[in-house]
C-alpha cells in the first residue's frame, strides 16, 4: 500500500493569501484528493503495463486499487493506492521462451557415466522478459507447452504435478512505482487544490 502526502503549511499559506474560508479549503482539498488519486491510478496502471510487459491491460486491472477517504472534522481526507505485486505467469508476459535440451550425462569418480533417473540432468526452459528491468529466468525440471492457446513454461513438482512457471515482479516494480508514479504526487495535489480554491474564492463558491 502506498500513499501520497503533502506539506500542510503550503496549503495554509495559499489559504491566507487568497483569503479563503475554511469551508472553501476543505471542499477544494477533498476535490483535489479525488483528482490526484484518479490521475495516479492511470499512471500506476500504465507503469505496471510498461514495467512488466504484460500482454493485455486486463491483466493489471485488478492489481491497482485506489482508496480515497473523506475528511472528518478537522482531519483532512487522503488517498492510498494498493498494488498487487505478486508474481505473474509466464503466459501473461511478453518475452522469449526457450526450451533447453537435457544436459550431458554426468561421470562418476571412476570415470563412468552415472546411470539412473536424473543422472543426465533435468531438462528445463528459460524465459527472457521483454521488460528491461526483469532479469531472464531459468526453470529446472520444466517443459514448454501451450495454455489457452499461448505458449508457456510448465514446471514439474516433486509430487509429479505441474504448475505454470511464474515471474517475480515485486523488486523490479518497486523502484518504478516510486520514480514514475509518486515522485510528483505532492505537487500534483497542490496544483489541483490551488486551481479549485482560486475558482471558489473568485466565484464566491463555498
């Protein structure tokens, strides 16, 4: 969960300079919070799409949620944004899937090839994401097959079951969210507040 915060002294100074009432300030601030939250939501989804290289907007739609709280009494309203940064399945990301051939048989201390299951090394596949900040990944004990018509990687578990390989996005996305989404949130909120408050004061609107 991430939030955006501002220096209250800047709002107080603007209020004094314009001669605005407390009621006008509260109304302007709450509207500015809603506008800022809506803008940040659009930026957040765009950042998630570009930062992960997903194949469709619908994949990140449920991974960004905005919460806006109304002010109560002397307490001003605020906004928070929730990001779902758990791993994504390979089939949902743009990138290159490469099947890997089985490794050559291993030799024992006597120089002979080791016999038995797994002696030749586990076959696997690798995935190189299109997104620049997500590193290439290799998945041991895996194979390439389609899911819902899309080529992807399946990993064999020790119990014999298979699951689609997933790609971690938490660490790569954290830096992008801070630099691309929240870096100017405070200034954005102040700008919305200033424009709305000036209009209210000029028009005598409460």
